[in-house]
C-alpha cells in the first residue's frame, strides 16, 4: 500500500493570460490513521513502505521521530548513516528531475542513460544503508573510503554529463552572469534547459512567495509544531508564521551569492530553481568524493512522549511528528515538501498566475515546466479552463 494520490492544477485562462491557478491535491495524508496504535518499531518499519518516492527520507524521519518520542535518542553514527542514505536518494531524485523530467517538459533532449547509470551506481550502498532506517537500529559501518570512491565516480559523471564544468567551480559561482555564461557554453541537458528559459521567458514561474527560513529544530518548534497542533488542516496546506513559503533547493541556497544574484536579476522562477538544484548536486558530489556527507536528519523531543524529525530531502523540508504512550503511537503527523510548494496559495499557484500566451499548447507546456522545476513527489496534471 502507498499513500500517494495526485495533484491537479487548473489554469483559468481567458485566451491571453492565466487569471488564476487552482491547485487541488488528492494526497490522503493518512499516516495518523495507518500508524495509530502500532508500536514504535512497527510504525517505523511501515512508513518507508507507504511511499513510492523518497522512501529513505520518510524512513529516516519516522525512525528519528519515534525514537525521540520514546526517549531514545539516535546516536551520532546512526544519524550520519541516515544522512548518507538521504543524500544518495536525493542525488538520484535530483538527477532524474534534471536529466529526464525537466528536459522533457522543456522540449529539450535529456540524458536518460546518465540518470540510470547514477542510480545503478548508488543502489548497492543505498541498499546497505536501509537497515539504518529501523527504529533503534545499530548504525551500519560504511567505510569512509567506500563513500569517497562512490562519490568520486559520481562526481566525474556529474561534471561530465550534468554540469560540464568542475563541481566545486560551479558551486562557487558568485554572480548571476556566471550562470548565464555557463548556460551558453555548457552543452549538458540542464544547461540547455536554462538557456531555453532565459531566451524565452526568463521570469517563468516567478512569484512573490518567499523561501522558507532555515528550518532548525528551534524554528520548527516555535513556528510549525504549534500551528500543526492548532490547525487540523495544517499538514494539507502548511504556512510558516501565517505565510505560504517555498522549500527546496532555492531555500537551501538562500545564502548562495550566485543564486541570490540570479534571483535578483531574473526572479525566483524556473531558471533560478534549476540552478539552485544544480548547486545542491555539485555540493553533494564534492562532499561525497571526500567521504563526507552534510547532516540532513535532525531528531529531537519537544516534550515528554513526543518526537520530531526534520529531513532535508531533494524537494525540501520533510517533517514528522510522533506521539507515543505506553509504547504505542497515539498520534502521527507528516508535513511533506510538496504540501509547502503546491499550497493553494503557494509558489506554484502564484507562479503560474499571470502567464501570458494566446497558445493553449504553449501554456500547458510552460505550466508543466514550472511544475517540474518545483518537483512534486506525486503525479501532477495540468488542465486549462476557459475563463
């Protein structure tokens, strides 16, 4: 069984421009019903089976939240193993989106073989790390040199087929023009897509929706968890301090000078999101090639009997909150990145409103490109309604 559903985007179009974009989700968000009454171990084992996408991130979040709710803090080594699993999974997801889905939406040749080769290379280590997703698991021993060897191989592939330049150099671009020049000179699929957007509609998908502040445990505890308790519908349509915000690579790169400069020059739309995702990919492969992985999983107990876990996924912040009494789950909540970015008044809806075109086919193509740049974790259908 999986808990997926779909997202339907309806564009109210008057034949010249989009007047409004309506976003409707059929995602059931049924974790409370499915997990209630189960032991922490049973619940943690079930969660990865419920999700066809980002199962490792979901498993890491569940295990961390349930351990913390049960007053058992995961070890540093275990959190590192989970962070490695999440990083590898995120890299797979990013490459699939950058090399297959986004180019297809843009009408640009993709690189399916490159994405498939990376997935094949990552799969063995990711399978070994699966045990780290169990509640109260022992941390698997993964040699640093093995991580570095895989990282070096992935780095060569990314530099050759995704970036077209050295990963550390790309991550260090500190001005908008560097990214523009790169899109003109690199021959990779992502570079061609960025060039396609800059040449056709540089501000495509841009909106006045800001990025999520750094989601530290303190910030989540002060802003998100109280709202989750106060509003039964929060997990379906979350807001940060009352405002819709965007999570994901653009938020993670909020302090990156090159990405910030690009947003200032061209807006926070499709091109900026793709470049931020590429910066994230570059950072990951540089770290992995050194045998290192940045922390991606945080778990803590806000109060007795309650645990929370925040995971930095390919799509942004994934939050799990669990309550456990006498060894059994009494309440469970998940707030996923898609719910932030595909909020009815969020980055997608506001980024699609105002698109100007008299060609319905071109409109659907542009809308699908905005969708793919925001990277939903479920299928998304775009419909046009004559206004």
